[in-house]
C-alpha cells in the first residue's frame, strides 16, 4: 500500500483516534477549524435560502450516511417514478438528498476519488470493474452501469437525478473531518486538503454546515424523512 492509499479501517481509526493529535476542536467543531482558512468555505448560495427551492406537492429528504450499493441513489428515482405513475410529475415533487458521514465521497469529483483512493477507503467498488473505484460511480455514469432486475438500465447518476430536479447537499463537517483524517494519514496539511475537497465538490451540490442541520432544515420545509439504506 503506497502513501496515497487508505483502508477504510485505517481511515475510520484515524478519525476516531486522531482527534487529540489534530486538536479536539478539529473533531468536534470543524467549522471553527476552517476559520484559519477563510478562502476554503465559500458558497454563492446561502444554505438556508437554498432550501426555499422546496416547493413541490410531495416532498421527501433522503438521509444518506454510508455507501450501500446503488440504493441511496435508486430511492430518489423510485420516488419520482412512482409519483409520476400516480399522477404527480417530477416537476411537482421536491426531493432532497443529504450526503453526510461515510457517504461524503459521493459529493466529490473523480480526481479526488483517484488521488485519495476513496473507493478503497470507503469500500465501494466500481460497477464497471468490480474493483475499488477510482472514480465517483454516480457522476455521469455509463449507460449500463446501473441496472435493476425487471427494469433494466436506470438513470440514477447524480447528474441524471439533478436533471430531474433532485437537490443534493454535502455535509461540511464530514468534508472537514474526513479530509483531515486523509491529510493526517498522508502527512499533508489538513487546511490544504480541506480546500481541495471543498473545491472538488460536484457542480450543483450545495455545501451545508452539517448533514444533520440539512436534514432538519428539509423537514422544516415539509419534507418527509427517509433513512436511505
């Protein structure tokens, strides 16, 4: 294993045991940690106002905390398909997907998956190769990457779901803690790695202070809660 490869066990161990080395504030209050890097966390959209887009007749928030095959991304498509089958088109539904905790890599672009070996770290195999993924499999997937029995190829890529109006947000706390763990594992500057990860968040994904904050805001805007497993 070279210095740019992470194992999930080592990655999570670094998160849990590295708090003292990084400083407790880095672990318990990562938003405070980035105040030293004021250019790291910038957003053209106020996180609270972002939720004002939730206007649909039927509203749901999917709480995605860990990789689980294709299911976290299949459920939003199922929600849209079955609502359309019962008379409500996608444009009249509001779907929010919160990527947090161990699901945070899905908010990141292919270059970061390759550089930090995120497929290996988070135990997610590329559906095209069956090996630890060096790309984000849910960003602009191939036509036949994801298939469902009895249905065939399904459009569950993040970009495909965004085209159908699904809203995605990413937990800044998870970005901070996970990037700090990666930095510590590779003897890199946590601030530099965090800045790289924030810059590598996929287009159209809103960074929010924390995933649990986002779940609460979505429910305040009338979304039913679904634990995406």
